[in-house]
């Protein structure tokens, strides 16, 4: 093989590897600040300041039976950074990159108290409470992941109003259902909630991720009609408002982001479908995708069409 052919082969392979990537949280916006996420392609090889977003082992997925289901490979251990002075009731925006258009499924945000300092808190066996969930909207035949893509590959949640102050992990997750088994893509961020709230989740509001997904059932997204129940406990509430949780489906009306600094979503409850509610901050082996894919980029979103 000639030198030019070798370089061409390397170049093509690099494009394939990039194109067949899945996704990870590139940055987190909260309290008017933007915090860089953990980049599995570059951060392992470069010194950088501690980040509020915990490590992810790759841009690939996690199995439901994996010990690191909570925060991805490497995310069980905390970092030295935390987004401080985040008011309960404020918003948190997760900006994803490399999200393929065929990876459809629900999006959920959980939280757990670090019971002190998040830097020493282990995530894998934690009890989590749900603050945001969106699944499938039968009226539009649209999954939450499609809404995330339409909103520039970002997802906005809201820290529950009235939540007691302290350090918490906020876990945003996309579950891709295009394959024979669900693919889990979690990302965990360390935040410090402030305010005078006293709200704490009850035992019925909390569960381990292993328990949540042990009995979860997911539909075949290619054969309708689709009936889907969001796994896990109901969405927690501390402020006295009524907040429905998805039992058969979930629906949300999204507003396009007005600027690159924030992503806005509005919630539209429906009679038989749950509404999205939502969250915020201040300043082993992972699975790779196959090589047979064709690429098109739009708003930092990678759309993949299988051959």
C-alpha cells in the first residue's frame, strides 16, 4: 500500500468512527453559566480543571445490567467541582452532541442527594428521585429524543421548587430503542442547591436504577400502535403543584431556543398523557456503533441512517 493510500484509509476510518458515534453531554447550562462536560475523546489525554459533569467512558451506551448504569463508566466517583449557588426552581440545560436521528426513545432526569460532598459520593447504588420525564406522544407519533434533536440536541429540566439545600447529582438520560435491546446514555452533573426549601423525597419517590429498569418494558418503535409507560417512580413535587407522570405516554410542546445561551420548553399536559416537568446549576467496556452509516449534520446533531 502506498503512503497516500494509507493516509486515505486512515482518514476514511476516522470519518467512520466519528460518524458512527452515539452521544454525550457536551456542556451543562445552569444559573446563567455554562459548564463544559466530560469529553471522552479528549479529556482522558489532556489535563483540565475538574468538571461538574462526571466522567463518561465513551460516547457509547450502557446496558441495564451494567454496574455503571447510574453515570456511565468512570462516573461512579465524584469530581472536585460542583456548580454552586443554584436556586431550587431554576433550570438546567443539557447540551448533547453526536446524537443520531434513528436513536429514538424517552428522556428522563433524576436527582439524588450526595448526603454531603458530591466529590466523595458514589453514584452506582444511590436512590434516585425523578424530576422530569418524557416518553412517547401518540398524537404526534413522536418520541422525546426527537424533541431533543429538534431543540438543537438539548434538554431542559427544572430543579424542583422547595427542594432542601445541599449537594446533589442531576442525572439526564436518553434511552435509545432502535436496537433489539434498550441502550442507556446517562450523564451526571454535580450541583449545590441553595434556598430555604425543606422538601425531601419520600421513600415512595425513590428507587435504585437497577430496580427501576429491572421490570421496565419497552415497545418496538418500528411497529405501531405504540403504548409506553415511563419506568420508575412518579415525578417528585415539593411546591404543592400538581405534576403528572407518564403512565402510558408523555407529551410536551417545545418552543425553539431563542438563543444559544438557553433552551426553552413549555409543558402541555393532556388528559390521558403525562406532562413533562423539569431542572439547574452555578459557576469495563462501552459499546461502539457499527461502521455502516451515512452522515448529515444539523445544529450539532448527528443523524445516522443505517444501510
